C-alpha cells in the first residue's frame, strides 16, 4: 500500500502549471479531468493529484504547523501516494523539490512532520527520502 504525503503551497496552483511540473519531472498524466498523474522509474512509482479539497480535512493544529513552516496560508494541495518500493521516495522528493523551485510549498507526512522547501532541496541533493 502506498505511503501518502501532501505537498501544500500558499500559491494557487493552476491545472496547467501542475501538469507542466509533472511532465518536467518525468511524469505522465493519467487522468486529466481528475488532475492526476504518475511518476515512475522501473518498479518505483509516485501517484500525484492536485486536490485542494483535502485542505478542509485538516485539524486546526495541523493547519498551524503547516502555516508556520510554509510562512503563509495553505492554498493548494497535491497528494503524493508513494509506493513502498525502495527508491520511490526519492522520486517523490525530486517532484516536491521541483514544485518548491516554482512555488512556496512544504510537504506534510499527514501525521506530524512538515518538510520545508529548504529541507526538500537538501533531501534531493543528498538522495534521501522523507524521514519518518
């Protein structure tokens, strides 16, 4: 079963911008109407979808934690479903880092950890995955 993460931005990410970053990251659009795609390398996969409705599901303490690292109000959300195959998290980190170069954003592990844009770029540089 995939491990989910949320990439959250204070920018209003538009559909075409999302698809542009997805393609630039080596991904493919799987369902344009659902704003969903996939990044794969061999058996490693990350499924991504732009879904701002997810933001309404967060508790107040989660929004506070995200807003603090984001240094702004959460506006857009991209769900990252990361396969458990070794190396898949690095694909997710690379995609998140590409997003961080375009928009102010953080990655939330949907439990208690928020990764800043600087941390995402460091994880990409070191080839690390999201540390639980």
